[in-house]
């Protein structure tokens, strides 16, 4: 009769390892972050529920998608700049 070895335990990722493995969580700041989808790069964006509701209302008024309204606002801010805070 032979003695069988215990199978090796599977290691699980820690929360930090899991988050670091996300496509838009690159540690290297030189590397573009996000997932490429066609000609665009998908990113993760955190936004307050109240502001998101206002964005959705504006999108409905304009007959646009949420993403297009956010893209338009970012484009205008980049092109025209933002007012300086004092």
C-alpha cells in the first residue's frame, strides 16, 4: 500500500491582485489604460447618483446616449478649458 500525497491547495487572489488585474488598472502610467473597443477606449468612471441622474435627463432631452453626453462634455472642457477655482 502506498501513501498518497495531499493535493496542493489552490491559492486565491487577494483583493489587491484582483483589482490590479483589471484592464483599466495598469500600474505603468505610460501604458494607456482601458479596453479598446473599435476606435475608442472603454474606461471606468465613478460618478455620484445625483449627477448621473442629471446626465441621463440631459441625454433624454437631447435624444443622445449617456456616453455621448459625457464625451461631449469632456471634449468641450478639454477644448475650451475649465474656469479656474479660487
